[in-house]
C-alpha cells in the first residue's frame, strides 16, 4: 500500500517531471516565502506588481532597485522595505550577498532587460523578466546562457499563459473540440496619445514601438493557441503620426503555420483592439478581450461562454513562478519562449523593411 512518505516522494517526482505546480498541501509549511526585488519602479511595478505582491501566497516584495532616489522613501514607507534591501542600478550587483532576495524582477524599458537580467543572474538570483524578453534574439540567447551558467531560473512575464481562460484556449489546441484548426485572428493594441513624445515606448533605442509593447500578445497567442511554431511570416508597418512615433505605430503580420494554418495578426498604438479568434473545421471559439488585467472572456460556436477569471493575474503568475523555485520544477514560461517570439519579431521587421516579403522561419 502506498504510505504517505512514498506518496509525497512520488508526487514530488511527478511535479519535477512537469511544470504543474505541486498541490499546496505538499509544500512544507515552514518554507519561507520567496523574496522578490523589483528592478525599475515605473507604471507596471507601481500599479500592478507591487499591489499584486501583497496578495501572493508564495512570494513577497522585499527589495527595490531604482535610479530615482525620490521614489525610495515612498516605497519604503508603503511596503516596509528596509534600507539594506534598497539598491540603485550601479549597486545592484551587491544583491548577491543579500539572503532576503531570491528573485530580481526586471521591469525596465525593453532594451535594458538583457543587462539587468545578466547582473541578477551573476548575483546568483533567479530572474523574472518582463515581456518582451529583449529587443534582439542575440540578447535573449545571452540572457538564457547567463541564467544557465549561474544555475538560476529565468521566466518571462507572459501573464496570459498563467491565466485560466487562456489556459483553456491553449488546451483546446490539443483537445480540438471543433476539429482541426483552420485559421486564426489575433489583435492587441490601444490608442496611444503620445504624450509629449519623450516616453521610451515611442523611441527605438529603448525598445519602443507597438510590436514590442503589444504585438507580442497576438504573436504569443497565435503560438499558444495553435501549439505550433510558424514556418514563415510577412509583415507591413503603417505610421499615421510619423512626427510623434519614431517606432512602428501599427504592424500587420501574417504567420503561416504547418498544415496551411494562417494567423492574421495586428498590433497598434493607433486603435483599441483586443481579440483572438480560432476557426476550426466545424466551429470556432474566441476571446474578447484576449488580454486585459480585468479578466479575459469569450465564447464558442456551440454556445459555451468562457467566464472571465476575476482573480489577480499578476499574483497568480508570480505565485506559480515562486512555486517553481520552491519545488525546483521547470518554469511555465522559460526564456526560450521569449526567444522564440523575438526571433519572429526580427523576421517581422525584416519583412516590413522588404516590402512585405515572405520570410522563412
Ligand atoms: P515605465 O516607463 O512606466 O517604467 C520604466 C521604469 O524604468 C521607470 O521607473 C524608469 O525610471 C526606469 N528606467 C530606468 N532606466 C531608464 C532609462 N534609461 N530610460 C527610461 N526609463 C528608465 O514602463 P512600464 O510600463 O512600467 O514598462 C516596464 C516593462 O514592463 C516593459 O518591459 C513593459 O513591456 C513591461 N510591462 C508589462 C506588462 C504586462 O502586462 N506584462 C504591462 C506593462 C508593462
């Protein structure tokens, strides 16, 4: 008969063999929470990640890395962060001797992700890095190498891959309730006013542009909804406000997958769009919105309604990633997943620079 110890051992082996988190009752109650330091205290850290870290079960906010001294007292008093857990970009490497911190979460402009991921990895800390992983495939590869070399986990902040309704869509690529997939449409974007034109998202040097910011959502969705890798891409860029946008404002890209499946994708800083639709042999399903902090929902051709998950998406993502550290299991969204997208983004830019030429992947 299976006793409790062998059951736990077997369950542990099972968890190690997959990315499925171990059930809560199997996690030793004495295990301390994973300590997270947020690197970059802009909009996403301030408004989404730090509040979500107050809701997490397996990790907590313990440190900050910032280049803005004025933010330090605000964050310290709001979140009780001690002086010894406050760093700037020059002193960040000293985090190596800080046992309070297990993870650095890189929430910086996109072209800075590589530098600070490598600093975190070399300091012996696990790295959570925001999407897009980086702005070149070469940078992504260097990030993966640095994390492997330092034996730390690297995960990319594709929060939708942790989100329950999205996970249902992912599982439908395998269960195929309406027969084989035929075509997809995936779109994500918003109307960006441009402000005074100085924000990094409007400039190429720091990895700005609609494709890096919002385009990775439809791109990643086309890949997760098919559970396939595209074999070619063609793309074009439109810019209706060239004085304001030194980057792509609207990017259209068509991905060709095996079996003749085409994903027609679009991202934009010019309009509010948010939709994933999958057409199959004998029916369809869709998410509208396909990505939203307030929950994603949808329906299918047979009348099913996909009710939104109303929990906190960032808390769920960080708890799952913290569990992967505690249990030493594979992360749900590894660096390789970010790299695959950025290789395709590079091909998208090559295609649009060459008049929409089809590029093999
Ligand atoms: P933001 O501009 O609000 O914050 C960026 C932070 O980086 C600021 O605190 C800024 O001071 C700091 N910074 C450090 N060096 C800088 C430099 N050289 N130039 C400009 N800023 C510098 O941006 P954000 O919206 O918080 O985005 C940060 C990252 O988070 C991006 O990679 C973005 O794609 C990602 N993000 C992800 C989600 C999501 O849902 N997963 C949502 C929003 C943003």
